[in-house]
């Protein structure tokens, strides 16, 4: 499920909720090779992670093939479709002629008597108009006109009897009572062709809104070189679904200068007519800023579970009391995390298991003078009654004053001992996160290694 697909789903969801409508999901699986069970599950998983649940069970297009063929039979009777017996060679030759004439492909069978048939494979084609224009009144792009001579007689039924996408979506939109279709502008040409099918069958035409593509920060079409594209990749990279909803909503749409807003506000404000016509650009810095905002707002137990899941995906060996340690550390470090991955990195220091082997850098900080200071600090901290960041910071300052030194005299060594070489917050927060017993034990272990 591509990030562009995710934004399309979000805009449909917002539009439906804004107008009190119904958000529906259809799995368009007429291409049987691509529509594997795994590929379909990715769509369900992506929507579930984003928090965009459809209001009714998903409709599987392929399961409705009989209904699609029934409509084509009606089109044949109306003269809006015809059987085409062109071979691969015939089609290649016609394609060359059409290109030379500046027109779409036309089969010689379109004007044959329908009673004429041959005992060989055929497709069923739509009988398009040769003159005039087909107009799409798009909710985003405005009025877009297509010259009918440039719209080919598209295949409705393949030679194996299977319906094609452009036919199936028209029939399904009609039968499902679809009033609005919001999708990527790569479908705009399809909309012109589908419009002709709606008209040929006398079906009510939905309103269409075609969204511009999402480009990379360099303005080029989004590709793998720009980083994550699939929704699952954003999840693995540590972005929260509510942050993704907020960020994706701002890709091509906005409400004044509001950058951060709730789902309820987005639903209240959203109208697809306000989507800009220019392509949106994926801005990683802005996404990180928004994600940090939602990490700050998130409940600590939820963040704890997300961090544990992320660490397990990295095959990291975790202590038995990991959750307890993280619950103590996360409130003290989460404001500095842009992603769940970063949050896990900021919590690494509390997950170190004793005895922690000191690296060379840490050992170099433990001079005789520093060791003596830390030995006296252990005694000082053991008498500390209130173990909060504020109280501990004040206590460290008082100790330094009593010793006649600055915090910098022992701060770097203390940080190295407490963190085991991992990233860690300020000294007071690190001590608080570890707790009294663990902090004093780490100090004792470190000093015992260099005596």
C-alpha cells in the first residue's frame, strides 16, 4: 500500500465523514496475477494501521464477474459494444495506422453486422464516439475535455471471458451507489473512458476528484530513492498513525496555516475542492516534526509497547523487566524523539544489563580524582530521599558545591557509567529513570573495574 494510496484513502475517509456519508472499500482484483492474497492483506493491514476502517465489508470485484458480463451483454444488445476478432498481428498493424493518423485504435469489426461471428477467440470492445468531446467536471482539476477520437474502443471482456478494470469499476460504482470517487490523477484518462460507459448504460455518473501525485523533496516523481513509500515502511520506521493522518492530510490540502490538528478538526474542515492542483512534496523534516508532536501526546504504556515491538524486530536481547525499565525512562526522554526508533535508542541506557563492561573511552574518564568524587557521590546519593529529576539536579549541584568543583568535573564520567556508552538524557533524568538501586549499583560496578 503506497503512501499515495494511503493519502487517497484518507481523503475519501475525510470527505465521507465530513458529509455524513459512507466510506467504502473495493478490492479491484480483476488483474489476477497481481491480486494475490498477500497483496490484498497489505491493503487491509495498511488501512487498519492508519485507522481508516471502511463502514461496510470490502467488496471484491472479481467475485462480481458474472454481473459485469451481464452488463456487457446488455451493451451488445444496445449496440454500445461489439465483438472484435482482431488477431495480435491485426492489432499491431492497426496501432501503427492509428499512430500515423493521430487517432485512437479502431477495430474493423466495430461497424460489422453484429450477426456476423467467427468460430475463434474474440474480445468485446466498447463502441466509442468518433466525434465530439467527453467532458469530466473534476472536483480538483475543474473542467477537463477529451477529444473522443483520441479515446480508443477499450476492451470490456477479454478473450478468456474475464471483465476488465474499466468495465468493472463502472458496474460496481453503479451497483454500490457510489456518489463520489476520489483517486489519483493517473486515473483521469480512465475517467473519460468510464464516463462513456456510464452514459451508454444510462447510469448516474458519480462526481470525481483526481489528486495530484506525491513527489519527492527534489520535485521528482516519488521513487525508492526518496526513501520509504509503503505504509508498512513508515510504521517500521517509527511513525505513529495519527501523525501520518495529520501529515498526509497536509499533502496538497490545508486549513489556513494550521499544521497540527485532530481528526475531528480535519473532518470538520475537509473538502476535496480545496485540494491544490500542483503535486505535493514529501517533506521528511515536517513529518518528523509532526510525529514528535504526537509522541509527546501519546500515553507512555502505548509508547512502551511500540518500543518493545521495534526492539524485537531488531532481534535485540531484552531483560525480563524491560517494560518496567521503559515505563520509567520514556516520560523523561520522549520529548526528544522524532520516531519510535529514536525513542528506543534514547531508552537504550536503561536496558543495559549489569555488570556493564566499560569501554576504553569510559575508562579514560575515570581518573583517580574522578573516581574519588564518584565514590563520595555514591554515599551522597544513597541518602537522597526524593528521586525525581528536579530533586536530583539540585542534589548534584549541592554535591558539586560541597566539593568545590563544577558539575563538569565528574558529569561526563557519571554519564558514561550510567549509560554504559549508550545515548542518555541529562544526568538527573538518567538517574531518575534508572532508579536509586540501579544507579548506585552501576556506579559500584564501574568503580570496581578500575580500582
